[in-house]
């Protein structure tokens, strides 16, 4: 397939996640978003009309679920490659999805790291199945990687409870690795995180006193570097640099991990462009400093 023009149809009923898909795909100049929809029946109609090279297709759709939509798309647009996205990670669902002829299956919780590699594989005719959501017993490889190497992960959680579970694991892994941790969250999430960490035997009081655990209010933090409803890069890196320096001093190796929900709050406020720019700035931040970053998006 010519890499200069790959026409993509994006289908997801959750508008912020659909915007995330489109903004992520636009990082590759050869990928052209030719259509978007939130409805299964409309996805079938658009696929027949547009004959896209790739359909990024959610499974949980209104009117017609993604599995049935894919069956119809395969008949009406047989050359279209299909990449499924879903909250669901059970083997039965994945098997059914791939049995339709789809080559890719991305679990939404790992879309931040898996989406572009999945697209690349599918367009080359190779199969890609991302790892499932993090289980209580065994963290995902993405988390294990985040605990030891410089990285920027974007994770989508089905609800607040899953959000807290994901952030707790990230924080625990970072503290266990001797890192300083910066948490940028709402007041309710801060309380839930501290409670869960204490239940897991983490001495949060000592970590706070040592300066290895820093809590920041997400609204107050955003107010520092947002200008005209967009993050100002100079202010952003100024704030981030100061935080990194402070947290690094409290650790032996000067290593720092940060988890936050700035992007999630901006999405909720309808500031999609600002949220996308925030993730781009975090990509640069992870490269500039020896810092691991987890950006969490909580949605239903």
C-alpha cells in the first residue's frame, strides 16, 4: 500500500477518545482521516461510501455493535483493513473480532502506546493484539517499563475506580524503584490514592516528609501555565523543570515519575485542542528529563 496516502475512517461513540485517535494518527503524515462517526450503522454507510484503506472501529457502538458493523463492512468495502478498539480484553471477544478478518485489536487502556504500532502492523498485513487491562495480580508490561525507563504513557480508564487502581500501581512501582513521585490530580483522587497506597502498605507519610511524594491540585497547576485556554510551552516547562528539580533532590539517583490528569480535565471542559497539546508537551518533557509520565483519562 502506498504510504503517501492511507485513508482512515475513525469510529467511536466517545467523542474525546475519537478525537484522541484522530490526533494520534495525524502524527503520521501519510494517514489521512477521511471520516468520523459515533454510530455503527453510519460506520457501515461511510465505509461503503468512502472505501477507506483502514477502519479504526470501536466494538461498543450504538445502533449496531462493532462486530456486526465489521461483518457488513467486510462485504461492502472488502479492501478496507479493520483495527478494533475496545475496553474489553477477554480472549473470546478478541478471537471473534479477529475471526472476521480484522488484523488488529487495541485495548483502550493501552491506546496511548499501542495505537500507532497497531496501525503500522495492520497496514503491513501483520496481526497486532495489545495486552489487556492491568489486572490486580499482575501489572502490564507497559507499567513495568514505565517503572524503569524514561517513558510517556497515556491510559484510558473505564471509571474512577480503575483510574485510581492504575495510578496506584504506577506510584507504587516508582517509589519501589527509588524514584520521586509527583501526582497532579483532583482532591477526591488524591484522597483515594493515599488511602489505597496505605492499604497496600506504602508509607506515604514518610514519602511525603522526605519529599519523594508531591501532591498538586490539577486545577491550580493548570492555572499556572494555561494562557487563552491553551498550555503555554514556556510556562509549562518552567513549572515542570522546577518540580523535577525539587523531586529529584529527594532521591538518590535523581529519578522522577509524574502522573496526572491535566489532559482529562481539559477534555471534560471541552478543550480538546489543549488536551492534545498537553500530551505533545509531555512527550517533549519525557525526552528532556529522566522522567516517566503517566497521563490518565477517566471516562465511562
